C-alpha cells in the first residue's frame, strides 16, 4: 500500500516468502516450490512539495528453504489443506514454468540477482483531509526473465491514492490502480494482459510511537487463461503488522497471508526500516 503523502525518505525492506504451487492443465505446467528472500531498497525525493520521485531497487534470491517440515506440522495440527506440498520432498527447490511443453522460465536456487528496477512519480491533487494523489510507475527489465527475476519488458502503471483520518487514533489508506505489463520474455515469449487492483488499510495508533496496521489487497491476473484456477482467479492478500516510530526513523514488521491460494506466496514475513530526511 502506498500513502498519498509525498516525502523525502530512504527505506530498506527485507521479506521472506514461502511459495508452493505445482499445477498443470492441458496447455500449462507450473511448478513452484521454493522460498524467496527479497531486499528492496527505496529512495523517495520530494521536489518542492510539487512532485515525489521514487526508485525501487530489488535484490532477490530463490532457495530451497527450510520451512517445509514446520509447515507440514502446522497444516496437520490445524487440519488445513497443504496444497499438495506433502507430495514432494521437504526443502527441494523447483521453479519450472512451461506452455505446451516449451520451457518459459527455469529458476535456479541459491543465486542472488537484481530484479526489475521501478521508477515512480507521485503528484498530489488534494492536500489536507482527505489527501489524494496520482502515481505513475515504470518498471524496467533489469532482472533476468529466463531465470524468473523479471519479465524482460517495460511495465507501466497508474494509481489513485487516498489518505483519510478517521479519528485521533485511526487513519485509513486506499489505493486503486491499473498495471499494463509488457510481454514475458523468458525462453519463450508470453503475452501478458493488463489488470486492475485495489486495496484498503487501517492504521491504529495505540501509543505515541506504536501503531497497528491491517490491510487487504485485491488484484487481477496478468496471465492469459491457463485453466489453472489458482492463477486465473483474482488474488486476495491480507496483511497484519505494526510500526514503531523513533525520531525520524520507523521500523515495521508484518505478516501477509494468501487466504485463497491464488497465485501468491503462502505467506510473507516483512521487516522494514525507513528514515525521513
């Protein structure tokens, strides 16, 4: 989720995700069994209170992980579906996507690489309460698409952002946008489709320096029809966490869950540090 406010800041966000989806249809095979670490470095610059310029620099690593045993015990203890995870050996890496037998993406475990770098522009259109801004993005194909670190094309997007103070202790955030991805240029080229997304979040300030955060994000799929329900249907992500402020700095810790198992990580743990300047 993106705030409507513009700022001067630097942030470093470290996330760790567990991903499992081994599915196939008459045309597609998607094999994903891995854990993903991503360090996202982000710089925002306020230009004379008129415009915010931002850059995101992601560093990504795919690996076989260590959590399969824990997740199996967790699913068994609460009677949750394991998505077929128990059919594969624990902590064995798989990243293989094919269409009609032709290889599209084949990831490699244990490597660290740069992902697609994103540039953004944010322009306030209403300052106050509510605050409303419009944001545009361009994502450049700096990540290796054949290995799964990007899609090999320039992506573009536009969104409307809104912040609204609900009370002295509660703030609401809303995002609504559209993304227009370029083709996925892996070992074979796949034409991707534009999609829309929307999200809402609430921040509750419990104490002077500590807030609780909750949000929901809903988005469509950029992929052509695959006849694999987990990819074709709309994704829903729920996030819960907290933020601690000290001076011009802040720390955030959050957990993101995919309740519908729709083409997203099973869960993501995220830790972020941000400094305003």
